C-alpha cells in the first residue's frame, strides 16, 4: 500500500465517520510543514522560527 492508498483510506474514513475537522487539521499541518521546508534557506526563516 503506497501513499495513494493511505490518502484513499483516509478520505473513506472521513466520509464514513463524518469527522470533517480532522481533514482541516491534516491540511493545516501539511501547509505548515511545506512553509517550513520552502523557507528553510531564505532570509524569512528566522522570522518564521520565532513564531514557534
């Protein structure tokens, strides 16, 4: 089972159990992780790390 299988299983779980807040949490964590990875080598990095 690859990454697509995990995503498919997660979406099936969301539709079955109707826990929509869980999708919001996962999306926000992915966006936060992408923000940290993409700004890692830039001049903005010190300002982002001070938020945490």
